[in-house]
């Protein structure tokens, strides 16, 4: 499918932080159906729900490790620690409504309320989490933000080969030209994987890859902003070799994650902040062999702070 040069230019300029000027807003209203995946442990020992939000070009199957085994599956790890999980597909204002519904209205679609809510984001989903914390600082009791730091480097996006999603896979054939995917497996692997991972994952990942829209790209420059009023616990987990937010050296990644607390969450007490940079791990933490170790670090932190 043909993609106009203007469309690609618009998206790449957004990632450079120089999008076209904002010419106003458009109000959207209507009745919407929210679809999600809700997982409850056999022993729900904690009255806490984790809201899982994936990154760009992935779908909800990111949190299952693309089905490559329980060791990659966040639901399995969280449920084993007594936490329920929910993956919705929403924007910030709808997230705000959903979180308040789950907290306060017993007649919500889950059939129960939760006294504590944890935002667990990856990459773009982490930026959405920081935006939620900025706009609605009391919505989440804790933030777990992965594939994230305030030292973003999007050169891997700018040098990527993009194609219309409809051209990539038959399942996406009806999507309009504003939905894009990475055109080559080699490029997708280079930006999402590093170090230790199952070699069968990248080719499968490429076959089932999701999309990015030009609208999501346009939001990139405005999402990375501080949440000065948020005071709850924050844990950041980012692969030490993740090309977007760390680099290649673990010590350098540790420093970037530590600095991210002061840059984005200045009101969070030092005792309520933690971070972990697993070595031999690229951007997609759930798809590396370090995934169980990362899950353990996160849930140890949550157990101690909620």
C-alpha cells in the first residue's frame, strides 16, 4: 500500500519533538464499548488491581510474553503474588473514568471494587501513566513504569523502515493508511531486543506485530512531562541495553533511571522510589530471559509499599 511522504514526515517530526503546530481541539462524544482482559488469581489475597498498558506496535498479548511461556507472562507473575490484572484499551480521560469506577462502583463490569490500583505501563503505556499521574494524581496508588526513562533516544524510530499495516498482514488489511508497522524483521529486532532472549521470539513478534498511528506519534512530544503533584510509590524497570531509554552500559542505565525520579516525580519520597535495570535486556522486558527476575523485583516493591 502506498504511504504518502507527508504522512511519514508528520510521524517522524513528532518523534523529533517538532510536530506541526496545534490548530485547536475537537470534542469527541458518544457511547463506547471498552474491551479488556481481566485475570484473577485463585487466592486473591490483595485487594489490589494492576492496570496493564502496553507500548506502541504491541497489543495486549505483550503482557503474556506473546504466549511463549509462563516465565514471560505478567498475568501469571502478578496472580502468583495475589494481584488481579486488567488490560483495557483506552485514552487518558477514559482511563480516569475506568479507574474511578473500579475503585468506587460495585456494579462495574468486574463485579467488584478494588481499594488499591496500580498502573503498570510499558514504553508508550508508561508515558500514559505519567500523564495520568500529572492530570489525576490520586487515580493510581502506585506506578510501575517499564521501558522508560527521561533520557529518551528515538533514533531507532527515525531510522526505521515503515509500511502501511494493511500491507504487512492480512489481518490488518482493512486498516487505513494512518496505521503503520515496521517493514523489516531486522529493524524491529534491533530496536526491541538485546542480550539474552529466545531466538524464536523476534520472528514470531514480527509476524504478529501491532501498529502505531499518526495520532499516537503526534502525542509523543506532549506526553513526557513531570507529574509534580503525584506522591505515591514509583518503580521504574528498563532494560540496561534498551536503545530508546538506556543504552549499553548497566551503570549508565541505573543513573538515568535514578534521575528520572527527580525529573518526573519530584514529590515522591526517596523511600517510595525504586528502579531496576536488568542486564542483557533490551527494550521489551517481557520478551527477554530476565523477565521473571524483573517481575520479582516489581512485586517485592509493591508488597513493601502498598
